[in-house]
């Protein structure tokens, strides 16, 4: 059932439809995630993305895999690796190479009562030439649980950093809900 609530937007009274959140538990890929019920869902075939959701230019992608011992980043204790204090260099080592430029901020660690931890950050980035390329902002939740590695990356892109920021501020609530709901299954 959808609920209509009155809301004032730009001085105009509108009825806003509230859609219940959806939760996906993907047992095959070992994760769960909650997101706004009006976001379309895609399950890409091939590649490393298991789930893609979004709307109005926002794309949230989930990727999970088993830890690859031959990966460039090595860790003997996944819990210590996630829970240690991360620097911008740590983020660059883990995911920064995908971007032409990447500035990390709003970093933190979310601890669940069970002791499970998720590392969070925001990224202001460019793809391609800084003046002619695409600008973007992402909120990422990254975790390692046992032998399972995964992340959710919610991204909004535009022609300028100002354009992206002006749109981001209107959707930060749903994005925060998405990244903070990301949980890997125990491996």
C-alpha cells in the first residue's frame, strides 16, 4: 500500500507518494541491501556487478567476490584490515585507480552489534580529462567478511562538480540508507 502525504516543494503543495523500501538478499553472491522501493533493479549479466539499482541519474552497484589470494592488496586478518584507521592512500590503493582523479572524504567505520564492520567513504572524482571529462560523486561501503569481499558504490555523474553537488544534496538520505544497509553474508 502506498501512502500519499502532502508536501510543500518550491512553495507548491504536492501529494508525495511514499513507497515502501525493498530489501534484497542475494544468497548466491552473499549480500543483502535495502533501498527505496521506487528504484528500478537490474541484474547485469557478466562482469563483476551482481546488482544495480538507481533512478534519476543515480546508479548504485553491488559487487562481491571471494577474496583472491593473488590480489595486489594482501591482508592476513580481514577484520583488522577493515577496522584499522584508513588514510586517503589506503582508499586510493583499494579503489582509487579506477578514477582519473579521486578525493576522499567523510570516511568512517560502521560497526554492527555482531562485530561485523563496513568501511565508508565519499569520493569526488573525474573520469578522463579534468576539464573535459565527467565529474562525479560516490558514497561507498566496502567490507570483507571471512573469505568474502564486497562493496556498494552509489554514484552520480555530471558535466561539472557543481552540477553533481547540486543534485547530490537532494538524494543523500536514500544513498546513506543504501550504503549503511549493505551487509555481506558470513563466509
